């Protein structure tokens, strides 16, 4: 039996926790993108 054939069964609680972590990471990354974008606009605006 290979590693690909083995499936890990998560409980409902573990699945919900995993989903919350995934959403938190997604929100964090989106906030970082917005911060970098705003900083870039500010830096470019000061050079004009």
C-alpha cells in the first residue's frame, strides 16, 4: 500500500479547525497584499 492510498479521516471538529485556519491564512495573505499595494502607491506617489 503506497502513501497515496492511505487517507486520513478527520473528525468534524478537526475539519472545522482546519477550515478556520485556512480562512485565517487567506485573510492574512489578502491583508498583506493590500498593505504592500498601499505602500507601493505611497512610494510611487511621493516620487511624482
